[in-house]
C-alpha cells in the first residue's frame, strides 16, 4: 500500500489520552502509523518544548515499543530546528515516519536563502 498503492491511515490522538492507551491504539486494525506530536506530548507531560526531557523520551520509547509490538510504523514530528540530533535519536529509536517541518518555516527558510543570494550579486 505504500508508494502508489491504496495509501495509509495515520491516526492522530490527543497525547494525554493516547499515552495511557497506546497499546490498545496500536492494536487497531487498518491503522498504519502512530504519529507522536512531540510538542503536544512535552506540554502534556508538563515540560513544554523539552523534547529531550527524560519524561518525553520515556513516552517516545513506550509508544515506539507498542508500534513494534503491533506492526505499526512509529512517526514523530515537532522536532524542529537545525539541530538534527533529535531526528537521529528518533530514527535510532525506530521512527520511520517523520514530519520535519511545516510549510511556513520551509517557505521562510527558502525566502531567506533567495534574499541572501540576490543580495550577494554584484551590480
């Protein structure tokens, strides 16, 4: 179903509810990906914006373990920034679906690069 087939089903859940029921959610037939919103997760765990906090990492590990147990693809988003170590951690943990930016941030980065290139031109 990937890459031209029927598509995939990604099931978003409110983090506070999903963490408590992650094994049951991962067992749902027809769901391909459990996607962790790390910003929401860190907020719900009382450490907003701290994606490397031990509470957040423990939750990542629990969710990824449930995915592996039930044959789901773990996904993680919200690890924004130029530091790729958070992505490296997620990939080593087993995440295979990454949302690595949003359209606004990507357009702004491309716009800054274009302005920089034009300003560097010599008249």
